[in-house]
């Protein structure tokens, strides 16, 4: 018995619906896979971004920490230098006070005579030289200065001048200016200042090791 039109329509409808359902399932499966893939990609991308951010943040923190350490070290170094300079100045001031007292003693007279002797040993007897003394020495110790110089050379081989900048001692220069001998209290104090600075630097280096 041949199928009726209703049977044919029913069968056709069933086939179409099955095909639509199959197509929907396939597309749904693909869509789920696609979104799962996108989800994994997004998660992975976020993880990578997070790693980059953490790495960058860690690097920035380390850099900032290093900068803070360097800044602190620099600040401490400047503070130490300032204290060192203050300490040197205090010692130099004490030396100046002791020097002023020393200049008024008999020991200074012996020092002055020895200084003249030492500087003249660097020049030949017939070489003309210029002596420079402090104004105070020429006022109070002129006789001793002249006696000491004359014991080593003739009067026409030298000239004596006052130098207001000198504290004591003697500065001698050849006539042509090529040879200068500095045996002044000024230079001794300057050398003492350098020696104090060198000693302090050495001491500080040992302390900070």
C-alpha cells in the first residue's frame, strides 16, 4: 500500500529536523571548542601579562631599592666628609694656638736659626738670594736673623724682606726665581693639615671595612 502524502510529509519533516539537530550539535560543539580555546588563550595571555607585570614590578622595586641604598651611602659619605673636615679644622685651630705660643719661646729662636741654616745649605755661597720673614720676626728677632745669615754668607749676597702672610720661619728664593725653599710655619701647618687628613682617611677606611 503506497505511502500517503501525510506519511511522506512526516518522513520528510523528520529527516529535516534530524539534519537540523545534527547541524546544531556540530556547530554547538565547534562553538564550545572555540570558546574553550579562547578561554584558555585569554587565561594564558593573562598569566603571561601577570608574569610580565610581576617581573617589571620586581625589577622596578630592585632598582628603587638600589637607588635608595646609593642615595643613603652618598648622604652618609658626604656627612663623613663634613665631619672629617670639621675635625681637621678643629685640630688645625689647636695647632695655630700652640704655634702662637711656640713663637714666643726660646725653642722657636733655635728653630728659626736651624731653618735659616737648612735653607742656605741649598744655595751656593756666592748665589744671590732673597729672604722673606714675618714682620714680627724682623721686629723682634732681627739681630738673631742677621747674625745667623752672616755666619754663612757675605752681606752683598742676600736681601731681606717682610712678608705679612708669614707666621714664622723663613722663605728663600734665588735671584732668578728658579729655586725656592720654603721652611715657614705656614708650610709646616699646611703639611700637618694634609697629614691629619691622610691619617683620618686611613683610619676611616679601617673602621668601615
